[in-house]
C-alpha cells in the first residue's frame, strides 16, 4: 500500500476515534436525531460551515494552517458520514 492510501485510512480512523470520543459527551438520554431537528438541512449546514472554514484557512497563510485544515477535514469526514447514516436510516 502506498503512502496516499495509508494516509487515507489514517484519516478515516482518526475520524472514527474522534466520533467515538465525542459521542460520550453529546449523546446521553437524547437521540442523535435530536441534534438535527431540521434533518438533512442541519447536516448540510454543518458541512457548509466546514467547507467555508477550509476555504478561509487555505486563503490565510499562517504557520498553524496545516493543523486547522487537518482538523476541518476530519470533521468534514464525520459530518458526511452522519449525513449518509441519517439518509440511510430514514429509508
């Protein structure tokens, strides 16, 4: 496996670990669906915020640019997976 694919799977693993870690803080007695009361619209809003943040980070040439972009990319993986799961769960 070449470097690209190793890094790809590393990103997926980081996204999954982050979700597992944060889900302990967010989901208690309430359902995960309670966080997206407007359904797909809420999830697309979150994805749009991440894309806008990535665009802004790319324009700003600061020393911590890579860390911010990496964090936003991981968040974008998770919100995209949330959208997928939300849509599939409503079938």
